[in-house]
């Protein structure tokens, strides 16, 4: 590692001219970059260690990572900062009024360590590596300006929030460059007139709302996080933007607020032709979506409606129906140990198929079978699947359909329940007479625990042993057995049961 300056314990280091590009570790010095001076640090980056300080009133450019370690002090003051690697703060950071530019040719990570910044400029021109990620919440007190690239508040599986308080602004959002993830913008004294929050939401209140914070979550393609799903009986999904509006005071009675939502083509979420767009509202995440306002021509990707209560909102195209129009879905017990699932569709759009899922508690579902779809059709199609491998001892089961379209999008049907008559523990086989080499099936009613099945000749000779896993139904292979009568003896946690079968 090269050092641009000799680092003296307790020394003050003053830069008054332009310094050549180097790698730099500050191991205890107080470095000041004066106005008019430039500190250019190479691709190895700059590390400000514990007990060290850097004050910048000039120009600081770091081609590698800029790291302020725990115990270090970084005062951005009135200068300018350009970073081409990651920016990590674990110490004390004073933002001053300095803009921080992110211009690296690879994706970059900003870890503020809880500190705020004054201004962030994003100008990343490398296709495919043009994203600045946030590792933790960040507050910008002045503005965010996007020239090239994306800012994504999601890093790995964690979604942080970028906050622009009252007075801070967002500039430069356009197709291919905008904020993905969670962006909260706050405005004070939203009491009258049109208030544009700057991230695709504006309010025109009919009464005093006080301070209003609107969080836009966008571009993550995540159900009920950035996009609404199952919005209504004939609407499957919304655009890839959800706005959460939190006012100090909800609109007064008979004084609704006019809300305008707009979005970029990047967040159409596969929909097109917004001539019949509508706004949908949700009282809280996880609650049903409710339709608000009439169909509106939102071809310009902007739509307005009036609301008496402010909560969560998204937009969908009323002309974009569910991939499948489901006419009927039933689940009925058939015999003692089977359930028949039947459903019908009126129309299908890019329908790859259905997966039937079963649950014992209506919460944890598992697939039990699949049926191919009709693709594209405006005619009725009827489907059925027999579930003849029921879990032993079950008296109530739940079923649902998972429909998958050709793009991989999924939607779910309503859940159906089936009551099953409780059966006494027992073990039988059917048919009781089979041709040579043909298998027989068994029906077991008892605890869903492992057991053992023995095949015995009529004189008690053991012909074979089969381990069973406790499921309600299965096959017993009879291949290789000579014609004649056999006893099948099952031993398990519910006891021992013997039945008879004849091989002809």
C-alpha cells in the first residue's frame, strides 16, 4: 500500500495544491483538503482509520473504495467528493453541504452507517453495472440527482429506505434511470393547493393534512411489496409501483383529496394499453385491494382519483384480465379415501397449466399433481384430478389451484375444504382376486407412521416383506408369486391386520 503523505501521530496535514493519484491509508493524522486543492486517491482506495480525520473543503476523488472506519472522522464540509468504488462509513460522518458523486464502472454499495448525506449525484454509464445499492437506510437533506444509472435500495434480500425530508428533492428520473426499492419523500404543511412529491405522487387536498410522507416502492417485481396482485375478480396484477401515503391527519369528511399517480414504462409490469386504467387502494399490506374511481385513459402513464382516506395505492389496467377466468372449482370426497378436484375455465390467456396443492392446516400447501392448460382459448375447458393418496387419519383437507402462465407468473384460486369421515384403524387390499403378475392396492386407515407388510402363503411361509411409510394408499407388488391364496399381514402403530388375496 502506498501512502501519499507521511502520517504522523497527532499531526495536522494540510493540502494546498493538487496531489497525484495514490492509494492512501490515514493511520492517525488529521488531513485537510483546502478549497482549490484536489486529493486524487487511486484504485486501492482511501481508508480513514480509528483516531484519524479527513476534512474536505476542496475536491476529493477516490477511484477505489472510500472507507471511514469505526473511530474515524470524515467531514465532507463544503467540498466535492467523487467515489468510483464502495463508500462505507462506520465512524463519524459530517455531510456538510458537499455533493457526493458515484461514477464507478461497476455496481457500487453505499453504507452510510446511519449518517445522512447532503447531496448524491449518480452518473454511472456502464451498461449492466450501473447500479448504486444501499446497505441500510439513508437520508439526503438536499437532493438526489440521477444523470445515468439506477439507485436500488435493495441489497441482497434486505430492502432499505431512501428518505428525502421536507425541502429535499429528486431530479432526473427517466426510463432506465430511477430509484428502485423504497423511496420516502416528506412534505410539511400539505394543506391546500397542488403538492408534487416528485416520485410519481402528488396531492391536492380539500382539507389540512399536515405533514405527509409518501413511500414509493418500485421496480422489485415482488408481490404485495412493489406490485399489487389479485386486485379484483377480473384483475390479476398492478404496475410495479405501490405508494403508501401517511398523513398527519386524514382528509376531513366531505373534503376528499385528489391523488395523482404516475410511473415509468420500466414499471409497466408486462401490461400494455392503459386506456382503461384504474387505481386500487389497500388499507394495509395483506388486506384486500379495493377499486377506486372510474376507468381512465392513462395512456400517458398518469391517473387521478379522489379519496376520503389515504393508505396504499397502485394502478392496474382494467383491460388486462386474469390469465384464466375460473368458472368453478370444487373439491369433493369420493369413496372412503379419495378426493376429486374439478374446475372449469371460460377463457385462458397464455395458460401453461394448473398445479393442485393440498394442506391440512390451510396455511402450508404442497403440490399433489399438475394438469396442462389450454394456452389461449375463449371456449370452456373442464379439468379434473383425483387425489387418491390422502394422508392417513385426516378428517379435514384444504385444496387450491396454482395457475402458471407462460411467463412464469402465478396466481391462486380460492381455497376449498373437504371433510372426511373418520375411519377406524384398518388395512384392506383390492381387488382381492388378481391375475398373475398384477399388483394390488391397499387402503390403510390409522396413524401416519411407518409399518411393515408381510406376504404369507396359506401355510404361513414368508414370501416377502415390504416397508410402508404410513400413507393411506399404495401398491403391493405380487409379481413372481405362483397362483394360489396369500395372506397379507400389516403391522404398525395401530396394531396388526391380516387380509387375504388370491392370485389366479
